């Protein structure tokens, strides 16, 4: 669900003070100085010279659009937007693909391209305002030379949760180097403990918003949180890694990347008590033949996505309900203007499954005010009627939860019976 290329947007500038354009030699010299600082802080030296290219707005804009074309096949960006909409995370009138392009191209700063291995320096931004961006982005260049980040930053089709976890490692590390450099340049260097304590009180929103795009401020909450996740939660993850083994431990992290947002949100589930996600083996969904529903997307929400799904609830309630996640698979369908979705998930325990199912049920009234609840029977199931014989159906058995949102009743019954058959047959 989270568009990886869009994460580059958070490293642009919200606006630049008028100033004379710097010379190319000034910018390249600044790049070299920032590289030396990043190398010293991170403990990685470039194995080969970084290729610097000074570019104007149009050249960098063309690069960003090329990133979009490289990462998304035709129709995939629209499918991503429909997924957000189906989950009630975007308003119906927001043109998602246009919004993403605007977000990426409005106010672009310097950026490192791991495919071409070129660092693009922005020729219109005063050197003093570029240092933070350059340190962050040159860290990506160092990561690329040391670990080949381009190999694992391609979109993982069908599992954006794992993709977000990978991005969190890369962006969290670069953000920590950027923070440490900025604090050192300001004459107030902080240790990891102080940085960790400061993170508990500030959500880094001020820092990241100051270098974000105008579109970011008006983005729906779920999209803002998705964009911030690799930076904010990735930073926390890398701080936790550093506390366990210094920068050297990142060699281990890059050799075996976190497989889910759960492992990023709870570093102990990666480092101390490894808890890989449980895959949902569901080759197809029964009951949909002849109903004209078109499959739009199949994805993994993960713990972070489950938290977003519950955004109608208070923050602490959302987090508690999502924290027991162990694996899931989401399918999104469209028929004309109608959207529907199916979520099959596994939780750490029956109690965790009960907590999530109950939390999701508490969002139904706000999601669909006209939905009519049916009487609760002896089975752990909750059903609401929608127009056109469609239903919202939430059912739990042991630590599994099945959700069918806005499909026909017969299809919902077939899908849920098929998902739970494995439990019954054991």
C-alpha cells in the first residue's frame, strides 16, 4: 500500500529563500564535504567515486517521473489508490495518481539515483540549505556501494508491508546519520540514548514537515503516516540496532532484512526473538464467479497497515489491536463505482484475534452509517447488511480472522468457510 518512490518526496524542500544560484563547482565541493562527514559518522567509505551531477528543476523532475515509470507498471498506481479508497483511507474525490505525481514533483531537492549511481544536486537551492538533504542522500550512495540497496528497493508486488520494512532500514539509517550530522554541525551532538529519548517526545513531524512538500500537509492522515513510516519508525529501528551492536550490526541487518513492519515496530521481534510473518496460503477466493467483480489488488497490510485500517479509533486502542498481528492477505475488488475487500489474517493468539475483530467491528458504524447489524448468534461472527444483498462480515476462529467487506452474502459465506476449513479439518 505504501508507494516506495514517494518516500523520496520527504527529502525535498518546502521552499527555498531567494538567493543567487550557486556555481556548479560550489555544489560539487559541498557534496564532497557532506560525503566526508557522512563517511565519518557512518563508518563506511565510498569504494569508488560518487558521480555528481548538477541539475535544474526540470531535469530532476524528469528523473522523479522516470522513477515512477520504473517502479509502477501501467495501472498499478491507480490500483494503489483504489486500495486506499476501499479501506476508507482516502476520500473518493482525491485523484491518487495525480496527487502522487504532484507530491513528488512540486518542490524537489537533490536526490541519489541507485540505479544510475548518480547524485543529482539541485542548482536552484542555496548550498547552506542543501546540506541536510545531501548528507541524507549521500548516505544512500554509501549504502548502495556497501550493500547494493537497488537490489532490494524495487517494489515487492503483492507485499508492500515487506517493502515498507526494507525501506525503513535504508531511510532510518540515512535519517540517523542526517540527524547526528545536523546536531554536530549545530554544536550539540547527542548520544543514541538522548536521541532515543527525544524521539519519544517528538514525532519528528516538525523536522520532516519542514523538508516536505506542500501536498504533504494536505494529504489524508493514512497517506502521511505511510510516507513517514520508513523515516520515523525506521529511525527508531536503526537506533535500536545501534544500541545492540553499533554500526557493525547493520551488516547483519542488510544480509537478512526485516520481513514485516511488525519487526520494524518491535525490534526485539527481529533481533532477540525472531518472529517472521505467517504467510496466508490462499490461491483463490471462491464464490465470486459470475458476479462481475474485478480483482484490483492483492497485498499484505502488516501490523502497520492494520493500525491504519483502524484509524477511526483512538491511537492507543489502534496500536493494541494491531500489535498481535502475525500475517495477513488483502484482496480488493471493483465493480463499476463499487469497491469491496477481503482480509484473511492470522494473529499471535486467540486473544489477539478477538481484540482485532472487536476493534474493527467498532469502526463499522462510522465507515457505513446505514449498515444494519444482524443479531449475534452462537458463532464468533458479526454481520451487517448493506444494500444489494451485500454484507460486512467479520468472523474469528481460534487465532484467525476473516473479514469480507461489501461483497454479496453468498460470496462472503463461501470465502469464510474456505478460509476456516483448514482449522476444522485439523
